[in-house]
C-alpha cells in the first residue's frame, strides 16, 4: 500500500516528465524531416530572397515551423518554453531551436508545439496509468491470494486431518501429509508425535481408572458383607454398632465414587451401544417418578413442558436417564426450600433444545467454566456428600451423544442447563 500511495503521488510528475520527453523527441523528428527536405530540395523550398518562412498547421496554431536567415555564426540546438506573439495571440510553446549552415549562410530553424496541446494529453495519460496501476494491484492481490492458498494448502490439510473433528481415543491411523515445504512437514510430524503422547497419557489414565474401579469393587463388597455380618453378632455393643454404621456409610460413598468412575471410563471408551429410541417426555416422567420423594422433602415444584411426540433415535436410554437424572438431582440439591424446577422442551433451528431451570443458589461466574471438571467442588457448605462427579458424568454422556451443553447462572437466583440435541437424533412421531 505504501508503494501504491507513493506511485499515485508521483504519477503526475512522472507523466509530465514522460510527456515532455515524448514532445522533445517529436520536435527532434520534425527537425530531421525539415533538414532532410533542405538537403534534398534545397533551402529554396522554404526561403527565397532571404525572406523568412513560417507555417502553422491549424487555425488554433498548436504547432509551427519557422526558418530564417541567421546573421550570427553560432551553433544553437536548444529546447525551451517561450511565449510567441502569433497574429495577435500570445501562445506559449515548447520550442526547439536549431542552427544550421547551407553554403555560406547561417539559418535558424524553430519548431514549436503549444504547451496547452501538450497538457491536454497529460490528463488522459494519467488516467490510463492509474487504470493500469489499479489493474496491476488487483492482479497482484489475486495472484497473491492464489499463491498463498497454494502454499498454505498443506497446512489446511494438517488442520483438517489432525485436529478438526478428532477426539480421543483416535480410531484412524496416522497419514502423512504430502508437502514440499520442510516447515509444514516438520509441523505435521510434530503434531502427530504430540497427539501420540496425549493419546498414550489419556489411554493410561482410562486404563488406570477402569482397572482401579474394578479392583476396588471387590474389597469394598467384601468389607460391606463383613460389616453386615457383624451386626448379627450379639456381643456387639451399641457404640460399636454406631461406628459400624459410620463405616458402612463411608463404604457406600466409596462404592458410589468407584461406580461413577467406572461409568465415566466406559463412556469415554465407547463401551455402550446407541441403538435405543427414547420418547423424551416418557424419559423425563421416569426421572420424575424416581426422584419425586426428594422433591417432596424440600417442597419443590417440578414443571415439565415437553411435547409428547418427540423421540430421540440412536441413543442409549440408560445413559440419557443418568444425564437427566443428574441434572434434575443437582437442581434439587442446590435449590431452595419451596423453590421450583422448570423443564422445557422446544424445537429451535431443527434442533431439540431441553432446558432445565431452577431457583437455586446459582453458580459464581468465575466457577462456571470449571463445573464439568472431575472432583471439583466449589462450596463445601452446600452438600457434604458431593464429590464433584455428577456434572462430569453429564458432560461425558453428552459428548457420547453429540449433545451440546450451555450453562447460565446467577448467584441466589438460579441456574439453567440447556441441552441441544443434534438434528439427526430427533424424530417426530406421526
């Protein structure tokens, strides 16, 4: 752009200089023609009896040729801008003066061209030059765009094949992106190695969680069985029974955590099938029936406004039940006495949207981005039996079903969880 601006600013000067040089060359060519005529036809062609010669090519006197005897013995060959009085009109010309000798006499030849005529061609030349410049700039932009697209094409392939639309675990083998650019080739292999490292780390984490969960279930079940057997003994005091009850509650918590981790691991490893068709209203009714006792305990009103004719296809009913159950359970857990929960379903842009709104304590804006992190508990005063795994389960199930989750919340006002189902999973019953 700097070059273009400078060129535009210098364009008038350049055009004037070009026009001036062109005019000077034209004057020299006209001089050569006159001298050639003098050599071939003699000086008498123009001057007879030492009387001067003058000729104007048009009524506007744009060009003229004059020749006269020059009394001085000198050599003149100059080009200057001078005014001439022609038949009562003062006109400025660019004049070539040339002194030459024929026989023993000196003659002065002047060939002039009107400055106004010269200037008349300057503006059209500037316009033509500007149009050419504009065309070159546009052509350069198009060429640059084409060349940039060509050069960056391997980068686009790397992004599409290695990053966009991929999630762990990766199921597609590594394919080298062919490129003649060494930087892109290095980037391709670096991303591949980075993904391999991440994949290996994630896989080890999944294997550890899965193995640990399986291994923990056996001793937990054994300990629970032994504690239950100890309750049948007559020599156990009431104080010991109270401690055994506390141990049993701790084991139940540990068993719940283990089952949850195992469930998350199975979901992330895609060990569940998605071959169910689920009527969403019926699913919500099942959740309501199971959790209605908790609603009554806090006197919470639950309103369900979902069309009866919508079905979700190619889903896992067990997982969807857990997803909705956890969201409704949280809406009850963190709600206020005599509060309310509104479950609303609507079709927006060919996507089924299910909103679960509550009148609970809300979530702080700083904590909102981290609510789906495992073992993340923000407020110890809310629930002592919360281990921060409810929402991670929700997130894992949602990703497994390609469900998008949007969350909004205001402290002491309530929270809203919005589930956006993909269009291809929704079917309207006839």
